[in-house]
C-alpha cells in the first residue's frame, strides 16, 4: 500500500534542500530591503480638484448667479462628482469650486479629462465677459522636495535663470517627474502716466494704450514671390527696451513738434511685488518644487537629487546664490524608515531576551531563530509583490513581530512534551508539527482574515492608507507558519537533543506556573465570582471609553510646522506684509527655528499630502517653519499658539501643526437661500461661542462684508459722450490698477509693458468721482461724477455653496491642548438650551468638521469589525462545531477592552484609525488562545473521558505557559513602538501591550471556569 506523503517528513529528510531555500530567501529579503520602494505613507489618491472661473468686473452676486450656479449644475451632471462635498466660493470677479470625486473613483485622470473637455465646450454658454474657466486636477500633487534658490544681490530674473538651469539638470534624474517653479516675479516695464501733462497735450490713456498695443502687435508682412524664390517679409519690433518706449512718438504736428511718451509719463523697469512674493529667511528667492514618479524609492530619489545639487553648487552657482531645502520628503522618509528599522531590530532583541528568560536556553534559541528569518523572508516576498516600505508596512512588521514566534512556541512545546514521554527526537519533531499544524493554520488564517474586511469597507483616502497593512500581516504570519512546520522541527532535532529534565533550579515560567495554579484553584472554588469579575472588567472598560479622546487621523510628527496669517477681505498687501514681518521677527529670535520661508499674498505648494494650499489673496500669508527636532516643534507650538493668536487686532495668526485631516476642528453649517437669515443665525451662534475660553478664533466662511463703490452710469450723459459700461470699466482699470499694453522680448524673456496712473495710490473712495476719463465723441476728458452716480455700498466678501446651496459655516479653532469632543458637547448643550428657538425659521446648525469626518469614517470601520467578528464566528464554529463554545469565544473577545482602555487612558493617547489595528490584533490573539485552550479541554473531555471540570482545569494548567509566552512576546515586541512616542503608532503599541497583558490575565483565569460551567450538565449526566 502506497505510503501517504508527509510534507514535514520530506523537509526533514531533504533538509539540505529545504534549508538552502530558506537561507536563500533570507538573503534575498536582506538585499530586497535596500531596493524596494520606500515612502513615508502609502500613495493616496487625492480625489480633489479645483475649477476656477474668471469674470472680471462682476460683483459677487453676479458671479454667483451667472457663473457659479451654471458651473455647479454642469459639474453635477457627472456621476463621479461627490456633490455633498463639492464647495464653491463666489468672489468679486471670480469663483472657484473645490470638486471632490467619489471615494470609489480610482482613475481620477480619466474623470478629470472628461470634465476638462466638457468645460471647454460649456464655456460658450456662459456670459461673454467670462474670460476663462480652468480645471486644475494637479491640485493634489505633493512635492517630494521644495528647494529655495535665494540671494540678496541677484534679481528675480537672475534667480529664475539659475532655477531653470537647475530644473533642466534635475529632469535628467529618471525618478523626477514634474518640476515647477514658484515665486519668480516677472520683470516688467511700467509706464506711469501723468494726468496733468496728458491733459496739457490733449492726450488720454485710450489713445496712448492704442499706440502701444499696435506697436507690439505681430502680424504677417507678406512675402515676395516670383518664379525663382519666395522671400517672406519680417518687420522687426519697433520697441526693444524701456528707452525706446520712452522715446516713442505719440503725437506730431506739421511744424515737427512731437510729444514722446517720456514727456507725459515716467517709464521704468521694475519688479511688481504688489500681488505676492516669497522669501526664505528674509531673502528673495524662487522656489523649485520637485515631484517623484510612482513606484520609485524616495530615499534613493533624494540621493540622486543631492548629487545634482552638489554638482551644480560646485561648478555653476556663484558664491552669493545659495540653495536650501524647505521641505524634504526624502529626508523625512529616510529618517522614518531608519527609525522603524532601528525599532524593529530592538524589538527582535527584546523578544529574544524575553524568550531567553522565560524558556530553557535551547528552546529559546530555536524560537529566536524564527524571528529574523520570518521577518526578512517576508520582506523579500513583499518586494516581489511590489509592496513598498512605509510607516504602515513597517508598523505591521513590528506589530506582527511577537506573533511570528507563536507557532514556533507551540511546535517546541509539543516537541518537548513528546520528548518527555520518551519518544525519539525524530518522531517528536514530526508528530508535534503534524498534530498542531491544522489548529495553527486555522488560528493563523483567522487572524489574517479579520484584517481584510476593512479593505472593503473603508474607501477614499483612509482606504488607501490601510491597503498594505493586512497583506503585510498575512505574509508574515503565513511565513512564520511555514517555518514552524518545516524549519523548526529540524532545528529541534539539532539543538534540543535531550528531554527537559526537571531540576531544583526553578525558571521564571515555573514560578509563574505555580502562582497560576494557585489562582486557578481559587477561581474554580469561586466560579461565579470569577465570571462576575470578567463581566465587571468589560463594564469598567465601557465606562472609560467616554474619557478618551477620539481623532481618526493624528497629527504628523515633524520638525516642521506652518503659520497661517489671516486678515479681513480687502486688506492691502502692505498691511499683510507688516503683520508677517512682525511674526517673522518673533520666530527668528527662537534658537530652535532653523529656517522660515514666507509666502506673502500666496500659499506654498502642497508639501505634505494632507496640507491643502490656499487660494492666493492679498489678505493671506503663510510660513513654512523648520525646527531642530520634533520635540522642539511641539514645544514651540505649545509656547506660541495661544500667546500670539490674537497679537494683532486686525489679524489672526494660526500656528498649525501639520495634520492628516483636511477638515476644521469645529464647524456648524447653516443652509438656506436668504443670506440675511444665514448671517443672523451665524451671528447669534458666534456671539456665544466667542465667550468660550477654549476657542482661539471664531469666524465664518463668508468673511466680513467689504466696502464697494457702486458706479451707476447716467444713460443719457454717457451715451452723449460715447461711453459704455465696457469703456468705463477699461478706463477705470487704467486709472486705478493698470493694464497690460504689450510686451518687449529680450531673447526668450518677455517683459510685459504695463500702463498705470502715476497717482493711483492717492486715489480714495472720496475722490474717485473726481477722476477724469476720456470721452469717445470729443477730445476732452470728463470727471466720473458728470456721467455716473458714485456711492459706497457693502457687498458680501464671499458667497459659499455646498452641494449647490448657499451654506454659511461657523468655524472655530481650538486653543492648543483643548479637547474637541468636550468643547463640541458644550456647544451642543448651548444650542439645545439657551439658543433653542432663537434661530431664524427653518435654520438649525448642522455639525461638520472633525466630528462629521469621524462619524463618516466610523461606520465603515465598525462594518469592517463586524465582518471580522462574523469571520471569527465561523472559524470557531468550524473548529469546534458547537454553538456554545463559539458563543463563549465571541464573548471572550470583549476581555481585551479592559486592559486596552486602561492603557490608553493612563498613557493619555487618542483612539484613532491606527488604534483599530491594535484592537484587531488583540481579537486575533484571543481567538488563538481560545482555540488552543478549548481544543485541549475538548480532547481531555471527549477522548480521555474526563469531567468538564477536570478537562477545563487541565486545559488552563497545560495551556497557560504557551499562552503566556505567546502573549508576552507579542506584548514586549511593541515596546519600541510605545517609546517612539509616535502620534501614529504609539496608540497601537499601547493598545496591544496593555490589552494583551489584560486579556492574558482574564483569559487564563475566566475561560477555564466558563468551559466548566458550560458543560457542567454533562458531568451531572455522567454521574447519574
């Protein structure tokens, strides 16, 4: 009869082949760790873009009705657009719509391509005054590296030249994708017209602009063509410099008297910094933003870029121009990966030391060999599967580190048991592996399976974030299982050659076993008290839950933070600059600050995945501040955030720790069509909220109304002088802000020619009506008051829509250290109490912000956990085929709550998405322990005809040490994660450590008693 194939036996007989395969895979994993892609976090699909519409001269209401609403209706025809999250803002002369795509959209480029094509066709249906509708789907692209090219002695044009040259060199690096420059202020030629001189000569801006425009217009000069040749005619530009522009003749008479531009205007070459500019450490600079292609190693990317930068500094860059890094993802990832690998090695050492203490030396040595082999073989398989190294996968490696020895411990324990019964080493090794393989496979498969439901229930950015965590866990556990039944039996026969003989010398596990047996005896004497204590522990854990803080995504650990400065809408750039300079001076004095990059009137590129840039505005400024360490960043934020928030009466200074959530901390939304009612409701709520000491700033997304000068043309007087609304707007634009009238080319560099009123800065709301404008039907100019009625008015600064409806949000920033949920609870009580019935009819606040974000994310997480529980239920039911034990095992999983909640409460850590991984790990640990204990009890009760009490007692006594050892190794494995003090992963470590220890104590004391009571009726029947 043909003998049945035994895989364990085959690997031991052919140990040379099996060991060679293991060693080669181990070496491959070591080599792969240097070559596999490295990231800080998994690649997110940023499903957000912006559509900008430009409608010059239109009021905020005209923009809303004629531009924003039609664009919204058009965008909402696309099923991929998430309407509830699409927010539009109408302002004077423009609108921008933040469009968010549905979470199930993975190919965003295809969707945005359709939207862009549709917008290009739809623009013809908009008013003729709409000059542009632009869709930007690169809004979510994140800079891998921000470089500042700076100098106090060089012009912006020279800095731009160096930046362009450097960018050309960096494009030669294969991993570099997009390169963009920011802050390069264009050099321009400005013509400052003198109104009095122009009046003397009878020349107006319209005539002057027409002459300049015609000189800069390029058209075909025709060609000379005959039977022999075709020669095109090219007319050289008439104006090539500011001198030629100044000498341009604009009027001449028969007596050869001429008027040149320099007679009526001042012509100068300059850099216009009236809109925005960027400085690094107080020096003018141009920013170069580098992005990385997908699938590359960002650490290697950083090294390649460094080589180019060093070569450029050494051979090209002059001494008075410097290059510095503002944001460096390569360094962040390199430090993060190095730190995690360091923690991984420390965790290995700790686990090995713990096993050396708890195990006999030879047993510990066999189990210890599993750790590096399983880890690096798993890394090699991850490399083959294209799974990158990032903080998520590295955290999974550490979380699973203590679990990968569990199967080995079970095999070693079974081997020693057979050895002590007198069996040969060979028989003991093969039999123990064969006997425990199926239970271990069931438990391992169960642990792996319970991590996967969250991949299906979580969508969007959070779903992208967790993608690789279950796969990393699964690969590691499966590799450890294979090693446990192939390599460990062989190592057992080589290293543990003799049976374990008890001596007078007691090991730690012997003391633990003896103490446990006394406790176990007490629990069997007081069974109902024991079960009651288990129930009480769960109730205590539930009572602790409200005391904990919740935040789905934690803040980022960075030696960097941002400062955002907000002033009222309509504030000139000069005032924004004054406030920014004052804040810069305060920060510069702090020795812990290494660099400050100032963005005045504009925002930085997206230098971190979840940091969304703001739209440019003269009333806004931003700093990127780099510090000496993560700890110093925390200290600076603790010191400055509350102190300087309201330092300026007309500005709010927000010290912002880099975050992974894009929503405000507190938000209350009112939706309706009547703006006055919306403002009354918001003002009522804000008046109460501003009395709360927990809040640093309370404001609305509509901002404060801004003054506007309403100019209404007299139809009769304007018509007589040939002035239309368009001509009036053009003339006023020339007089107040300036208009482009052409350009001068110097090689490949274009210098815009701008015409401005020399006295535009002296214009006020009071004297605008005295401004003279040229008439079309006569050579004279007339004052504005003669043809129009000028009066001040107040307009909304912004009108915001959400899901196509007007939506006014009251937004609040918390003071540093305050609890979001506690503050929200106080505000809700105030709304339901003293403010009840005071809001305008039909309006009531809808809670948004962090609370809404958490509540949207929590159901998918709970669904994932629910599916995981169903998987566990069927795994246990399949294993025992009894509903009673299955129900007990399901209830036993709640025993992890006590230790986990106590640990998080004492450590002061927040429950977040990463904490969920810790709880799922605890569930897997408890399931494995339940299976190990109850399978032994069933074996004793069914096969050895023992009573339920005897079987339960023996199961607790016999399986305590393996359960204790596996839990101990898992718990100590996350100690480095706890001491790393990472906002992301310390809560995971605390959850697993405290929850593991707590569940260990409860499982080994309560479960044996519960098993006894579950089958106590069978004992009575046996006795009868």
